[in-house]
C-alpha cells in the first residue's frame, strides 16, 4: 500500500505530502479515481513531492492539463498549483500564450500520448521548435484509456485494442524522436517503474530554461494489460506470454521492456523492436523563446 | 510588459489607414498585449501590422503554427491577464470554434476580428466580401452561449468599435466579434484619431478586483435577480479559482452538476444587459413607411438610397444594427411596428438577419431581401426596390 493515500483510516500514517495533495487535503484518506494498477497516482505523488521539496512558487508554475485519464490527476497533485484544463491536444498552445504574456512563468504541461502525439502533434512539434520555456510530460500508456481502450499512435505493433481487434499493424510514433527532431533541448524518457529517475529528470527540467520533454511510460491494466500478453516487445524470443491483468505484471513488463540508452547502443534493430529506450537523450541548452522575444521588443522600442 | 513609451497611441489627428490596420490600431489603443494569429487572406494585414507595432508597446505578437494554436495561445494569454485578440477569416473561424466554446465556458475575455470572405471552402474569390459567418458566430461552437458581435461600416468605426469590443469583452466576459469583411478590411479611409486622454478615458483596464477572495465567475444575485459579472481571473495571482478554473459553473458562480442552470447563466448574463450592449442608428425612422434594416457594408449604400428616395418624396427610413448579436429584438420590433414593407439588403444569399427580423415583425408585414455575394450593393439596387414598393 502506498503511504501517500491509504485505503483505510487506521492505516493512515502522518505523511507530509498527504497534506499538500489536493485530494488528501479535502478527503483525508482519499485514494484516487484511477483504476487499480494505474501509474498516474505515482506521477501525482512525484509531482507533489517535487513541488513541495523544491518549494516551487505555484503562481509561477501553472499546470496545464490535457485530456485523457490523467485529467483527473488535478485532484491528486499539489493543491497550491494553479491548474487549467485545456482542450484535447491544445495544451502546448495555451502554455505558449501564458509564457509570452507573463515571461516569468514556467508552465508545466501534463499531456498524454494521444493528446500530445495524436491530436496535438503539431502544437508539440512547434513548442519544441520555438524552445518556449516549459516542461512537457507525456504520459504514455500506449492506449486511449479514457474512452475505453482504443488504439493510440503509440500502441505497440501486434498489440490489441478495441479499434484494432485483430492486432495493431500501424507503425508507432515515438515522442522522444519527434521531440529530438523538432529541436527540444532537453529530452528524456523514463517509466513509473523508475520513480527516482523520474524525480531526477523532473528536477533537472525545472532548472533548465527551455522546452523540456519527459516521456513517462505508465501502465494501463484495465484497457491495455487485460487485452495483451507480456510477450509484447520480446517477439524475437518467440515465447508465448501471459495476460498482464494485474498492476504488478504490468510494472514487471514495463521494467523488462525498457532498455537503458547506453545498453541500447549495443542492441540490434530487431531486439529493440517494440521496446522502450529510456534515459536522457539530449541536454543542450539554447536560447529560449521569451528571452529572444524580449530582445526583439528592445529593438522595436528603439533601444539597442 | 507594462512599459508605455508613448508609442501606444497614434498621434492625434487624421490618418489614412487601411481597414485592417485601423482595427489593429484600435486594439493597440485599447491595451492589446498579446496577438496570436495565422495569415489568411483577407485578414493578413492585421497580423503584419501588429507584428510591427506590438513589440513597440511591450506586447507580444506571435505567428502560430495554425489557427487552433493561435486561438489557444490567445486564451492562455488572456488567462494570465493580458488583453488578447486574434484576427482571421471564415476557414480560420471554423477551426477556432472549439476553443471559442471553451473560452465562453470559462468566461475568458478575448476579441476576435473576423474579416469575412466568400465561402464556403478555401478556394474562390477570397478577396471579396460575403457576410456568411454572421450565422455561424451566433452560437460559435458547441454548447450554448451568447456572443457579442459588432458590425462596423467604415475604417473609423473599425478603430472605435475595436476599443468598444475590448470593453465589452472585459465587462461581459464573453467572446466579442468584430465582423469586418474583405472590402472593409482592404479599404483605405481617413481615420480621425482622438487625443490619447480621450481614448484612455474610454478603455476598461484588466486589473485585479479589490477583494481577491471574491467569486470569480458570473453569478445571479439572489435578492435582485441581476447577473453580477466579476472581473476576469488572472492566473499567477491570488484571484484565480485554482482547481475550479475549468468547471462549468451555475448561477451561484460555483461548479454545478446541472447544465441547464449553467446555460441559463451563460445566455442571460448577456441578454439581461442587452440595453447596454445594443447599439443602433435610427436614420429618418420616425415617419418611415418603408424600413431598411442593414448592418456592415450595405449600410453605406442604404444611407445613400434613403437620401435619394427621400428627395423623391418616398417615406423611407433606415435602422442600422451596429450590434448584430445579441439580436436587439425590442428595438427592431419597435422600428418595424408601423412599417408597410421591410427591406433587408445583406451580403449573403440566405438572409441570416432577415430571418431574425421575420421572427419579431408582424406576420403581415412583407420582407424583401436583397442578397449580394462577393460584391457591393449599388444604391440603385436598393432604390429600384424602394420605388417599386412605393408605387
């Protein structure tokens, strides 16, 4: 049992972060709205922890949340953070407007794989290209979970979903490669099975001035795990898998299916097929958009 | 961002300005701080001019990747307290409608300049006018809400009404549209710029209320039944509802599970203030037997037609709608009460406003539509009809 939100009051430990979580503040032993085995609780807890430990100013770190299962995360994360629920896929555009109207802000965008790589792909590319100072977290559960398990742009080859009942045959989209190609200066990928790494990347991204993209692989037991076998991503072994119908099995699968970037260098294409490469892909700070625009304003105002 | 180095206002006096530029200057005078746009004929001159002018006053003009991004950036900027606007044409408007609904839901103020062109579709004579979006913007998007739409008829009004539009957006917290069109946007006319003190007196500023813990969303006063519209919330200050920022809210200004109450509040907060919002010009209406009702460009020809017809001794008057939405039911009803014939020259085929007039006029009064698309009415077009019905 996680100690941030225990199920029963008699189990309730005095946890410093529980008081800061919005749900915890209001409901006391509020667990979460997510299904059993979902990874968003972990992300919500990590967000609250980092928010509290780093003493972030909630007024300067607005949270812009896209549409997906994680929209409910606004009930779990730090209560002081100012949140806005954007339209499906448009969170990066809203963040751009906020940042440019108040350049002291550093928006934090919660986005999903369908939100950021599907419907909002264009906005994602262009926020990375412009290098607007913000932090984009892409929660990748390989499925459209909120609407009931339809295929996503990130669904693995050979996986089953309600709109691909005979297995997925499309090539999957890779958020990290897209961000790298679009020119984001800080790009990393990790999983909820590696929470300390996620915290490390989160802290680094907060200190970095520019667009930071962190893709987080999270499990969806209800709509992805129950339909798929854990042999996904290990096709080259030729074995028969088991259904991933519990949170534990999915976390196990995520751990087995993710490869560190330094190991991935020595692996073949075939071995990396359907695998998640995790690690830091790029950290090259470069001039940030609002800073550059301030120079333009200076020129326009007649200064030098 | 708040630097005011005297470049915000054009020098007092007469200037020869293009319509789109006059609109842009009006916006900058009103305190525009963020413009998100995407080039589209015939509104392109607006973003071109603002890109040059807005950095001078410490604002930000961004050419976004598409219309969806530009309107969402406008919403984002408005959420953190910058007066913001966008300008586009029909195809852009249809892309933006989803976000307009969101803005109406959250009561985010912003101004929208729609330079209408011939539609539907994105091909065709795109530099010709067509008042086709006037129907779309009535409920611009999914869900029900009320917008305010103003229809200028010359470059001077594009300047003045843009300032009014920003004031309406700040006061009523709903999407406010300026319904320009391709001819008007590209028209060069003399614009009389008032002294800056006069403009400043008119402009309603975006600022925090005295009590930052007050309710953020519009609500119905329990005792008087009036709708109270507080100042728009500003993210990054204490005057922000935090988690409730995205939720539909009812007549108490708090999240509600009853959509009907929410819709009622959304629409009635504007409709109950219709007397303050409705602007009309009643031209020789007192003894008129033939009433012309027009808005936007056809008003110019209608004025001329009325003048000639009056010289011929025909009793004709003109009701000019400056505020098109919300439709001023009572004013129109009063104006057409004794009319024998109503003539509605419109720059569209369907006659969107004619349909609205049909709703409020007496069932026996005939209504004659003069539809034109992609071209101007000649005064003779209207005169011909006037002479025919006066026989």
